[in-house]
């Protein structure tokens, strides 16, 4: 059994490396740079091993499904990293591969990091600006990527989950008078997926039209199991559809499940795939489209 698990993990990593090596489309959130920080847009990012940091020109990297597999759904992924860096491979590329196999187009967000070395950004301001802009950009370019504007979601890991919490429950409406047409688009995600989200921005309440949610964490995660329980209760209070999986063990940062020796954690992405199908995200319910 151990050999089978090890072989699976090796195969997964080989597939991931092959997937990551292919050229991807990168779309800056703002053509001239982030507002107020335009002069920093050409500063190079720093990347090593599993992480990326020194992000001054926030962007979306597009991961398209295999030819003929796309179903019109899309998701913006916010990797974690404590607002100091982005855990880009395990919490960006790996989930993109998972979603692509389901036919979902993925946009991995490189947002500005408020706790990076000598960062000029604030955790509660600039990642939120980037995430709102990312959702508006994807929705405004839906026709270009053959995306259904009623099936665009967000996914967050750890600190990236905090970014999702900042934008998922309010501030959605675009400005119809904005000079930039992207800023006129609606930023509301049609669904959210929160994977051990950080504790910083769980709202006191959520509106009755909040996006349906899939929540997952481990009970022995000292950082981020309680925020998930709090978010679940907010959803229950608002009577908004929600599904939660709280695993007994797994601790923090189990990513897409391949870095643990626990069968339940290894298989958690399948629970997400089931939820995506049951929620009519993989294929729209013609009688009741998600709003």
C-alpha cells in the first residue's frame, strides 16, 4: 500500500512538473501597473523552490483545460503564504491542474504581499484591491476565454482564504461610470472554495445572496480550523448553501492532499469534485443558474 501511495505521489509530481513547464498566458491586472504604484511594475518577482514573492505588478496566470474539455466554468485561485510570499506551486499550479481536468479554466492570482520584506502594501487594502480587480477582469473577458459569467468562482488557501473572505461577501458592484470598462464589471464570485483559510477576515455575518461555499480544513490545525467553523456558522445563519469537511488530522497546509500519509487528506479533492458537480458548476442547471 505504501508503495502504491508513493508511486501515486511521484506520478502526480511528474505530471505537475510537466504541466508547469508549459507556457502560460500572464495578464497584468492593470496595464500600467497597480494604482499608486505604477513606477514599481517592472521590478522583477523573486521565485525559489515552491514560492514567489516581491510582487509589484499583480497579475493573473491562465491555465486552460485540455482541448475540447472546457465546460465554461472558471475559478480565480489565491495561494497562501502568510502575506509574505505565495506558495505558488502547491496552492496555485497543483489546484489549477485539478480544475483543468474537470474542464474548469483557472486564473492564478499573484496579489500584493503586505508582509513581504520592506513591503509598501497593507494586508487589509492591497490584496483586496487585487482580488476585486481579478474577478472583474475575468468576468469582463469571459467571451475571450469562453467562460459562463454565472460560473466564476474563487478559491483561497490559508492567507489566500483571507483574501477571498475580504471580497466574497460585499463590494461586488462595478462602477457604471468608470473610465476603465473592467471596473464596470461585477466582482461577485458565483461560488467559493476555502481551504484552511486564515483567521483575519471572517465576517461577522454574510448576506443572504452570498456565494455558495465549499469549506475544508483539519481539526488539528491550530491556526485555521476555528475560522472555518465560524464561517460555517455564518452560512448557516444566512441560510446559504454550504458544505464543510473537517478532517480529524492533517494539520495546516496539506495543499491538494499529496503531502500527507492520510487517505482522507489524499482524497479530499474528490469531495470538492463531487460538490462542484452536485452544485451544477461543472454543467449549469438550466432551471436554476447560480447567481
